[in-house]
């Protein structure tokens, strides 16, 4: 977080651990008065440790004399934090099996159709001259599948999920929660109190984890490098979403050339394009319906692969099981040398779609994906490749079209139809993964706003993005029409797939070191084993750049530029808003009338600031003849977690003195959250939350007043401390803010607390200022809501470099003008909107 921009915030935790004397330990318990609401003084964790010790003795006096800043609904949030347990439920085994069945239709279609083209591509590089060629290629394929999808993804990577969400951005958000490496500097301490945000922080004993955390937070170059790595992985996944449908469908339709004489390549291309159009047209029905429809087809497909494989093994050469001996890999490379290295580019195609196991995790569950792969996909794929290899042992001349050649004639047409359907379904894995990655990147400020349709009421991760869907379809059609060959597409496909795997390996290694805190040797074994294999494959496929490998690099570069420019422009815009925010002194000079007429009503001013008064508010004061009696600055903020519980959604704070009737509301959402509420539900929830906030504030002020009266009676204070075992002198200030569950943890009952506090603290019904403010709020609510939005334009300063002007004024400006409008994302009613134009100079 950039300190010079003044965006570090001393947000407070209203319940939690008590203040202690250790350095920085009191940063979570700071209470400030109303004048410090928007101050930018550093949190206690930034103060000198010795200074903290010296002030420890007067800690209680300072807490008493300063009214607590009621920052939010942290009290209510903390009350339920331990209750919902991230809303997990005991999922029955039958439900898990049902999900595992659906994963066949969504996650494993891509990997399941790889037998259509793997050996055809491998033996186009290495001609079959002896049994070593076949056994070596088969052994290479078998151990690649066992090592990367099975050992790496099933047993390791799937466990690095972010509360059930997978993909490169899920790993990035997980890292962002442990180390403040997010480029957008809007993180608040209160965000860390969200129940699904909480993590076991690195312990002081593990200095390695702390050093990594400090290095990531202090060095902006490492933050940028980490972001670029994540964006590159996401770009590669989107590239996979383009190439997977193209190669899968063309490989399946290509079987017609061998079975029907006279059919041309052009006809195969046309049929492939028609199938692709049908595939992308049904995406709007949702992953759940598509998976339910496709799962039986893929289940039958895997059964066919296994059955045909067993048939060919028994009929042609059962000794093919010799390939389980990895020595044949060594013999394969020794015999073919350069050609074998080239063949690795075809071998890597056997694990295409493996990244979908992690990227599609939000659509299903870890256990479902593990069961489906270990029990169905892995054994059926091994049997399929072994069957094809056994067939080649007797008929090596059939290598060019080995899949259809190895299919018994009696069932050719049923298998062809099944293969075509399976190829369509294979594309579903990476299409769904693309949708998930784009949504995650949008929520974390790394992709322009697009329309997202949630297609399932039960599983939030099942989404459909129309713009991306039609873009993928058009690009797939272009790729098929230009290349017209599965070999060239395969060269391109391998680079995209291996690139994603290397990014995942790097991020999971960082998770192991920083979060899991594994033994250094074990943590380094992961990249040494899996990263080495992936690096070898990457070097092999990079040699095919001239033969089609350039395509995914072009796709990845384009998407990387789009995402980085959007993130870069968003960060600069936010920092500009922070620099130009209105000072508190200026607001106090205006007075409670704000220099204009206050009329009944509630004005909701949307902005991105989590603290301070946005400069756009000054534009509204200048442009409007009157302003609403109650003003709420609303910030829709996405935090790096999948889901924020509804009870912990809002943070509230008073802005300026009471008679200004101005508040700030930070509405927090996770990157998987669905914003279902309409504007009426949002307004009602906001007002109810604001009323509760006002009552909490009045309760705190009454508590402070009574404690001021009692602070000189030290004997009375000590006796009360001794009557409350488990609660020290600092925690007594929080007693009225705790509910039954929190009190049980301290060994006290609600009745004990009530008897220990003055009656004026326990009731605010006779507080005239509170009743006046509540009545004014209800009157404003009855007069209606007005949504005040800024139509912001972002421009680079005149003295900026040419590259910055080009990026901000043209590229970023173009994306802002053409992305989804803010009103659509905020679900604001068009009849109640007031817009004011403003230009941000960055």
C-alpha cells in the first residue's frame, strides 16, 4: 500500500483479542473520536515498539477519554462469524457422486477426447520403425498423465483452493489475503474481520514466511511481477478456451475423410464450424444444465474408450503392459534423439484440459473432481492409449488415423457420433473455465466490466458471459478456417496448456511457502519435480512457434495487455481520487447546510473511495440548487475472498459532525458473490443497517460518558475487574458490544453484564439526539432515494510520457467507454439518477 498517497486506514475491530503490550498488538483496538474519522494517522502496528510499551500504563485512560469510532457493523459481523462456518453443510455421498458424474460432462471432456489426436501427432514426428518407438511413446504418455493431472492436480493443487474456488486468480486472491500485494490500494483492516477472510497468519517462529510476506509487501516490483504472472496464466486459459473447441471438433469430424471417399478438407471445415456454432449457442442455458445433458454422453464415451482399449489389448498384443517400465522412455529418446524431442509437443496433448480441473472447481467440489478422475477418467484413458499402442504393434502403418483405425468396423458409426458429441463436450471444460477466470479478474479489478448471467440458484460459480461466449465462438471459427489442420492447431494448443501449468506451479509453490508453511525441502520439491517436467514440455512446444505455436502467444499477449491496462488505469484513477478528496476543514467551513439548501431525501453518492469525501461531491454541490438532508457515500468494494456473508456486508461510518447527517457505507462483495438484490431491497437493507449503526453509536457514547465519571474511582474499577474473570481492564469497554455467543467465550452471562453497567448505558430510548436523528432518517427515507453518479473521464497529465498518454487516453479510455456501464453493475433505477461529469487527471 502506498503510504505517500495517504490511503492507509486505521480501521478498528470492535470485538476480538484484548490489547496487550506486544508491539503492534493494540492496532486492532484503537478507539478514536468523530474528528478522527477520516484522519490518516498510522495504525499502532506502525509505531515504535518501545513507544508502545511506554504508553501501555496509560492505555486505559486514553481509551476512556476517546469515543470509539463506530466504524461498521463489525459487531454484528463478529457475532455471526463463528456461527455460519462459511455456510458449509454436510454434503451427502450421493450428492458428491452426482456432482462427480456432472464433472465428466464439464471438466474432463477435453482430456477425454485427447486419444483422438495424441498418437497421430506423436508419430507424425517419429516414424514407427521398432517396438521401442511405440512402447516409449506409450510410456511417456502414461507417466505424463500420472505425474501431472493425477499427482499434481488431484493430490496437491486442488487443495490450494480459495474457499472452494479454483484458478490462477483464486490463488492470487489467497495470496493477497496473507500479504497486501493487491495493486488497488483500498484494503481496510476491517476487511480482515470477515469470517471467510480470516486466515492463520504466519507465526513468528516461521521467519521464512514472514520474510516472504514482507518482501512481497514492500517491493512494488514483486507485486507487479506477481500480477503479471497471474494475468499471463489467465490469458493462457482464455487462449485455451479458443483452441480447445477448434482442435477437439476438427479431430472428431476428421474421421469422415477416412470413412467416406471424396469428402474434402473444406467440407470437414464447414461441418466443424456448424458444430462450433451449435456448441456456443447452448452455453446460455448454463453449466448445470449443459453438464447434466453432457455427462451421460461422456460417461458412455469413457466406457467406450476403456472397452475398445481392452478389446485391442487382448486381440493384438497383451505384452503392451511392458510400457509401465519407464526405461522405455530412456530408450525412446536414445533411439530418436531430435525427433523424440519434437514428439514431446504431441505427447503434451494427452494432458490438455488438466488445468480445467482447478479452474472449474467453483462449479463443483474438490471431492467430486477427485472421485471422477481417479475412478473413471484415469483408468479409461490408460486403457485407451494402451489399446491404440497394441494395435500399432501389429499395424504400424495406421498411425496417421490410429483412433478410428483401431475402432472395430461394426461399431464405427456409433463411435463416430459419440466422438463428435464428446468433442463438442470437450470444449465445455475450457469455456466454463474461461467464464470463471474472467469473472474473478473483473471482481479483482483486472478486466473491463461485462454482463454476467448466473445460471444456477444453487451454485454461484455457474455463470455465463455473453460477450466472451460470442467472442470465443468467432475466434474458434477463424482458427478452424485459417489452419484447416489439427496438426498446426495442436502445435498452438500445447504452448497454451503448458504455460498455464507453469503459472499454477509457481503460485502454488508460493502458497506452500507463505500460507501452508511447509518444510522448505517439501515446498521446493513441488516445483523441482513438476516444474522441471513442465519446463521440458514448454521448451519442446516452443520449438513449434513457426508451425502454429505463435497463435496462443498472440492471444495471451492481447489479453495480457487488456487486463494490465485496465488494472493500471483503475489504480491510477483511484489514487487520483484519493489525492483530490475534499478536506474535512473545508467541510466544517461550509457548515451543516453545506453552503446550499438541504431538502428531505436520501442521496446515495456512489464512489470508489473507502475513506475521505470524494471530490465529485463538490461537483454536485456546485451543480445542484439543493442537496439531500441525508447523504450516504456508497462504495461497492470487492475483497479478495469468494463470498462475503450477508450479515457482514456493510461497513458504516459517520462523516462530519452529527448535524451534517452524512455517512459512509462500504458494501463489500467477494468475487463469487451474486448481487441479486434490486434497488428497493438494497435501500431497505441500507436504512435498517444505518439505524442499527446509530443505536450502536449512541450506546457507545453513553458508555463513554459513564466511564468518564467512574475513571477517578479506581477502587470501583478494580472491583469490577475482579468480578469478571477472563476479561481484563481493556476488554470491559467492549462488554456492551458483545452478544451471548461472545460473552460465553469470556465466561460471563448477559445478566452479569447488565447488572455491572449503569441503566443509562443499557437504554437509549430516552436519548433525544438519537430519536431526533432516527426520525430525520425516516423522514428522509419517506421522501425517496436519489442515486448520484459520476460520469468520470480519465486523462493523463500533459507532462506525462507519450506511452502513458497513449495507454490512458486511448486504450484505457476506449475500454471505459465501451465496457458495461456502472448503472447496470450497481442496479440503480434510471428514473432516480443524477449524473455529474468529471475528469480525473492521472
